[in-house]
C-alpha cells in the first residue's frame, strides 16, 4: 500500500453528519452505507458519532480501500469494506444480509487520492500515463479511448460528459495527432486540447483541458451510467426514516440526483382527482430547498469543495402521512361546521362542542 499520497479533507462533513444523525441515531443498531468510501473521512466521522452504527463501505479503488481499512481498523467489528462500484449496492447488501439500511452517502467525483497520485493520470497539470481508471484491476483506459474511438464517438463523449462546446475541434486534433503516433501522455493530451481551443476561449473558464479530462474520466469509469442505476437502488433500500445524502461536483451528476429524488417526492396519482389514491403518495421528502452550496469558510479551508452541490431526502411512511392529512381534514370540517347557521354553537365559551373527550383544536402543521 505504501504511504498515503496527497491530503484528504472530507467535504461538507458537519452538514452530512447533521443530515444523517436523525436516521443513524434513533436507537439500537443502524446500518449506514458509504457508497464512495474513498479515504474514509466521512465514514470515520459517522462511526465516531454513532457507536451502534454498522458501516458498509464501497469503493472501486483498491488503493483507497487499503488506506480506509487502516484508518477504520479500530472499528473493525462493525465495518464491512467492499471492493465494488456503487451500482453493485443491492448485491453487496444481499450478500451481507441487510435488506434495508438507515443511511446512504454518495460523495461523487474523483477522490483526493486519485487527483494527488500523478501516476493515475487524472490531473491535467501533471504528466502521467493516460489511465484514469478508478479501479485499476479492470476496464479500458483513457489512452485506449483517445487512440481508438472514432471521431463521432469521441466528440460525443467530450460534448455530453464534458459539456465542451469545442468537442468537434478537439476530437479532430486528437485524431490527427494519433495518426502520427499514439497519445500516451496526459501532458501531451492537455497540450493538444489547449491548441485546439480558440485563443479567446482559453483566457476564461480555468484550464482549457479541464472539461476534456472530466469527460474522459466519466467515460472510462462509466460514472453516470452507474449513478443512474445506483441512486434508485439506494432509495429502494432505505427504511422508513432513513436518509440519503448526495454530494455532486458537476452539473451532470447533480441533474441525475435531482431527477432521482424528484421521482420519489411527487405523487404518482392522477393530478385531477380531489383525493390522493392509496399507494400513489410520495415515499420521500426533500431535506433541503434545491441544492445546498458550500459556504465561504468551507471553500477557504478546502478549495476542492468549491463546486459541490448537496441534496438529501428522507423516506417517509405514506400511511402515516395519509392519516395525518385525514385528521387535519376532519378537524377543518368540524371548524367549518361550527360557523354554519343553526349549529347552536355558543361563542366565547372557550370550548368546542364538536370535539370529543381529550381532543384539542391545536393542529400540527406540515412544518412543525
């Protein structure tokens, strides 16, 4: 394994702990999934905060898993570390015997370990072989992508995954260069991209190769395809009261997260019915309005947090929610009846003759 390369500061750590606490600290054994374990900064904090919580940690990077195992050694009796991609979560939980879990965290994107290790090929600022695999035991490399993809496929990857408006020009430059000699170096690729982008466009928006390297990384690791499968699977495994927290670092990840949550927090019944049909109620509620952004102090302490977007949701009990609505509707009917002519209700008595023994007129609203 060797010494840890680079530094690791967990992003939005306190906010993640705050959001997960009601689900993991409700008494008795709880199960938390860290779907992107990395160097285990978030996982260690969860285990310290919740002494009865069992951790299931997933990561496709074997080097990260080795470091995480050392870091979490003192919690070994309640930790399961799995070499797996997050879309393999259902299989992992089935094998471990956990039909439901109480918390799930996704901290997406590339890890500090991968960025800070020059030989991994993720960083355009350092020369390295074009690898970019998070799991170096399997899969195609970025070198294979840039040297074998046809122009339409390469341009599509850069345009869709990198949101690169000069995707066609960059793809053409890559193909011209590889006809002379294979492209094997991250520094050479970064230079090709810089030369392919018009000079005025190079003056803004950070390093010219940033979007190309992001696109290749996503393609090599199938990040968005895996996320599209993993988010619904994780939501399905949450128990009532369980919570999901997702940290995204670019718009494509955040868009998928937003859509996955939106599908679960809206009713599936016909919109023109006066009542909600049983079984059509939302199964989740959002824990924040839109995406939460990092504060200035967070970014100052950890510059890699600058682009993070946090979204979170909690599984709710549709039956309890339906009962709550029924109780409120019954109360409103009683209040309305009190004000109808001929009810014989005495005013100023301080009591409500429509209420039974032990009932009050205090209504607990949605936001209390």
